């Protein structure tokens, strides 16, 4: 399995190194190793994040991106594969072995309200990680809480308020303050702005960018909105049905999306330029995301891919750097000359969907 290539050079090992990660559940939702009725939420994902780097993980709901984030944050035990944090393998550590390492990785969730204890004041919520890890006491703890609240743009007077007294944007700022007060090496942001109004989204994204530059943490940023993920990421990995199907730098992905699924995601994202927007062909994918309980054979995207060929049904494409270093794609039709032009095929009417096209090839 190809690791998502590093972009920023660095002297030491990557902050996060995930190799061949799989997380499977029973159909009833419990984690399990093997057996029947297995939901393959994540299946063979490899990625790396360097010091101070932001990796965006993008995909539809059900693609497995949040499961990757939870496994990396130690909230789920992987079925197989390994996760290394700062060069230390953490996958098989016990709870007590994992406890001191928890200050190195923190996660923020989509819904800031449900992730904050309604019975705790804002000051107590932000102070909790300091207390748990015995980092500071008394006035020094108060000072660090006030300093962190200021960093996320909240007045110190809010420390005595409760989550229900704050707006959605303020609550997400509290979530950021709690996650960053211990200055973790890795910050996992799981759809942190999806539940917020657009104007508040922009403010939180700007804040996160400023904090990342100031504090230098590495970040796994998970989202379904390409424009949001693009704003903050150095590199982006695209997930489909539990696997990474494309990964490269932010710039390269936006200039040269290769995988047909990535091309479809881009075609659905609005362009700021109206004439360009009018001239663009929208690649509409047929059907819903298949069930991870019974993923399609071969390329898991073949049931929705507008340019699928017969081989796609039986052969699973490997994630490889076909078009050049630093750009990994999993598609049989991407070669050294580039990707299939899915929009052109759709516009020309030569892209039947799934069975039509596959039968034409047969
Ligand atoms: Fe998958 Fe085939 Fe479509 Fe490539 S062309 S994305 S291998 S179905």
C-alpha cells in the first residue's frame, strides 16, 4: 500500500505515520477483527503528516474519513495496521500506556455543543486537560486558560459562562481552546465547521490557520466540502468507501485532479467565476455510495464511475504515483499521459454509467 508521499522535507520522522490501517465493525456496530457481516469502514489506509503540516482528508459521508480520525486520536482500536505518533507505535498500547501520549494528540468534533459538558463552565472545560495531565495548578493554570481563551478570540469574562450561553461559533472556539491548551503535536479536526453558518465557518477557518502557524502543530483536517479542505490544507487525500483513491499537494489536486471520483467532486464545487461556472460540465454520479458491508469487487468506484471499463469490475487498482512523484492515484485509466477526461466523456455522451459502458467494452 502506497503511503501518501511527504511534501515538506523534515529532519526527523513524520509526526503521524499510518500504515495499512483497517477498521472493521460487525453489522451491529461493534469493533471486530474478522468474520461475516463485516463493515469495512476503513480498509488499508496509509498516510503521513510531517511537522507543522496540514493534511486534508475529504470524501462523502460514509467514506471512512472520520473513522480514520478517531483511530488516529486513539478513540477506536484498529482491526489491523499501525499508527505511529512521533516515531512511537501506539496501535497496541494499553489505556494506561496511552494516557501520557494523549497530550500529544487532540481531536475536535463537528458538533461543538454535544462535545462540551453542559455542566462545566468554559474555564473548567479548557482547564480540564491541564488538570488531567497535571500540567499546571492554581494561578498558573488560570493564566494558561486565560491565555488560550485569548488565542481563540474569547474574552476572559466568558470563563464563568456555560456552553448553552454561547453561540455555535463561540462553542467551537472553546473546543479549539480545550484541544490546543496542552499544545499537542497533532490536532485532528473532524468536520470542525460543518455545523456552523458560512460566515462563522470563515472566521473559524481563519482562526485555525493562524493558530496552526503560531503554534506549529500538525493537523489532520477532515471534511466533505472541497473548498473548506482546500483553504487550510497543504496536501489532500481523497477517500472513497474506506480507501484513499488520490493524494497529492493542494495545488496539484486542484490543477490536475486525476481520479474520476475526484473529478466528479470538483465538478460539483461552485466556481467563483460565473462564466467559468456556466461553461463547466457537471459530472453527476449515479446511485448512492455502496454499502461498506458489501463493497463492489475490483475498483470499489466502478458501480458509479462514468468511464468504468470491464477490467474495473475484477481488478482493484493500486494507489500508485503514476503521473509523477508526490501524486498518488488508484485508477486503471490514469497513466503517464494523464487521467481520463470524465467531463469531456460526459459532455460527448460517450460516458454511459456503469453497466452500459462495461457492457459496451465487453
Ligand atoms: Fe475505478 Fe475504473 Fe473508474 Fe478508474 S476507470 S475510477 S479504475 S472504475
